[in-house]
C-alpha cells in the first residue's frame, strides 16, 4: 500500500558530498515525521536526521553541521544532503516515514536502503 524508495548512495571520497532522496508513494493520507537512519557493519541502526511536517529538524551529533535534511511535501519526498563526508559515515542509509494511509492507522515505513561508502 505504501512504498518508500530511497536512492542516491554511492562511492565518494572523504570530503565529498552526496544527496540522498526518498520518495513515498501509495494510498497516503498524510505524512508526519520523515527521517534518515543508517547502519554500519556490526553496529545498531542509528538515527541520522529527522524532519517534521512543519520543517523542524533534528540531527545526530556526529553529523551536525555537515548534513542537511529537507522535504518536499508536494512530492512526498525527503532528502539528505551530505557534505564533508568521512569514512565513518560509511553505512547503509534508510529512509523512514510516519505515514497515515487512507482508511488505515498510521505506521512507520522504511525504504530499502542505499549504500554510502566514503573511501579514498
């Protein structure tokens, strides 16, 4: 019923930039908080950034000043602009969103993940 497709990952050198995108589709009534999580090998999934429907943002301390989350409500899309990338940013990045479906309760949905590798 609801699908989140994230994209934009790839291989980038330290200090480089990437822009991740995640588009939600399906029988959507409204979308609340949207965000990005990441999971590196051997580590738990952690929150990277989140943005409310009104535009309020939250960032993990490790990415503050380097990453910027934004959203386009008309397109049901959330973005993560990543700059000054470091090797420790290497992880699979997952989009998530709180989605109220038409005729269904609100649930958290996840994208399939996109790999970000920061290496020289």
